[in-house]
C-alpha cells in the first residue's frame, strides 16, 4: 500500500492509503469524495499533471509522496436541444484529454472515432445532431451526424486558430484568430439553406468579432460594427433590406427565424421572417435606449434604459404586451417559453404575457410571485425561484406548469434546470427534485437515491444529466436523448 498525501491549494490536505497497482484515477476519486469537489486534477511535485488512466506505479509515485489537487469545472454539452428524434451528451473538463459521450450514437453519443484527437479540449459547441470541440491549439474536432457538421473533413485544413464556434440547427461557423470565418454542415437543398455554406459572402467575412444564429442562418458582427449574413433568406440569412442601417452594431439576438441587432445608440434593427419579429416597424419609434433583448420562438421583448419593455413579432407568442404594458415598469429581467414572456420587476413581482396556456397567464399564482430571484422555463411553462427557496410554477401543467405533487419537497432550491417538458431543481443539500413530463425527465424516481451532492444539472430536450460532488454523473429519462449513461459510467474517472 502507498501512503500519498493530496492537498488543495487552500492548504486543506488528506492522506490516502491505496494499493500501488491502483490507477491515478482511483486516487482522484478518493480525493474528490474526501474533499467533496466535483473534479480534481492531480499534479506531482514537478508541476506535471498525472494521467488518470495510468497506474500509480507507472506515474512514478512512491510512498510518502505529496500531490496537489487542482479544482476544475466539469462541463456538459448536448445535441438534440431542438430535436424530437434523439440527442446526446458530451462531458468534459476544459484542458482535459478525454471527452465522455453517450446518448444516440449518430447524434454525437459515440465519439470513439475521434477520441484520440480530443486532447486539451477548451470548449464544445453543439447543434441538433453534432458536436464541435475547440482544442487548446486552436484546432477543431467534430463528430455526430455528418450532414449536421459532424464531418468537417472538407474544411479541416482551414480550421486553425479557432477562437469561437457558433451553430444553427444543422451547421457550424468558426471564427478564426485572424477574424475570418469557416463554415460547414448540412448542404443547401432545393427547400432550405442551412447556413453551412458561406462562400457567397466569404470575402466580406473579415474582422469578425461575434457570430449569432437562428435555426437556419448566421449573422456575423465585424470590427467596424457592420453585419454580414448568410443561410436561409427567410430565417435572417438575407439582411439586404436593412444593410445600410446595420452600422455600429453592439449585439445581435435571434429567435427561430429572425434577428434583432442592438445599435450603439440604443436603437434596434430587425430582419428575417416578419411573422417572427423580423419586422419591427410598428414599434420602431419606441425602440430607444435598448439594454437587453429576449425572444420566444416568434417574438422579441426589449428592455429599455428606463426599465420599460417594448415587444414585437407574433402577438400569440408574446409580441403584443399591450394588456400588461402599464405593469411593465422597473423590469430587471425577461425570461421566455416558446410562446410567452415573464418579466421580473425590481420589487420581485412577475408580469407575464403571450399564450396563456404556455405561461402567458400567471393570474392563478400571482399572489405567490413575490421576492422572485430567477425564472426558468420549459418550452411551455415557467418556474420561479422565490427568496425563501421555494418554487412557484405556471403554464402548461403537463410540461412543468404544475409542481403540486412535489411542492413540499421544493425547499431550499438553489438552481432550476429545464428541458423541453420537465424541470429539475437542485436543493441546498445537493439533492434533486423533478417534475413535468415524465418521459422528458420529470420522473427521476429510478435514480433518486443516487442524486446526492449534485453540483450542476444539464439537459437535452428529453433527458437530464447531473454532475455529483465526486465527479460522477447520474442520468435519467429517454435513453436515445442521453438519459442512460450506464455504458460509460466507468469512464468519468479518467477524463
């Protein structure tokens, strides 16, 4: 047996007795459980990180050695966020040399073909069917559905010095260090342009600072504050009608099929499908001093400098706030389901509008909506965390709008995560309470005894994944959406 001391940078230390034949990953798990930290990297005296997959003997550890444990944050990325077909998870730590994936294999759940390339992963971006990982050296590795960008072979020699990656539903766009952009993904068809081909605007894509996306189109903000767009014209890929107005752009926001750009002077320019908010002409004179923009699927809501709100787009999806306009004062935040908005006011109350059946009508719980700290949303319902740690829900009862069956358990709530139809609340004691559509993760009864010491929860459209304090992962709900990680359970220790 080896006696090894592991210490955190804070000075907290623990001595472990462990067989010499054990792996570094086994020692790390002991340290993670002892320190109650989600993920640790063990560093030897020579300041080199130890490979968790090798044995303690192969790592050169001897009896009485001291190691430092560096705390890292494990992260989860997910495909299938908009999919009703399938999805997958990718679990990684920035700077790590392994990514663990599970869920539907063709949508990124199987990364075996590229696993050896996944070293020094910094970020992972996802669309409906594929993942794109940015490595420390600026290269990109992709996997998943080939036509959705899982196959980047045609542009691989261009993907160098990558700083950011953005995605539509079926394509990716990478910003390089020199400010140019490389795109790949589903090719154009007779019916739809998916944004994977930027060749028509390639010579304009210089000095790119940010890229934003609707379902099928991209918008790039250049260093001079102008904007270049490509992809499906009706989804915002054609900005020609407003191009002369797109000067001094600070931010671009998007819903399914339209863009809204906030300008340096606080005005807003919109384009894309008019029915989705691509036409803001009726409220243009009100859009002054805009600070933030939020979106449902078919509408936008802008918070102005005076903390009032202006809305436009489909009236049935929150584009018409006239019935509550006199209440929209001192607005601090706006959250959205697919078809309704909820505004948190300075006094902690909440004002809602949009489709009443999807969260636009909170009248039944209005007296409970006091001292609200944050609001989270499924596609069809809202959940508000109140200052006392309780939760108030409204909207479609089948999709999270009715939490009555678990209401007594919802105490000391710290965070709430949502997917299409269910919600998961992390409590102060590290346990989790779920509700909403059972097949989307609203029923976690099969794994409830494992949900202890939960640090964070992530979601695909129909499943949840919880990272525990010891670095392990618990998943539940639809297997084809990542709800079953049992096949890769042993891999989490060796990332």
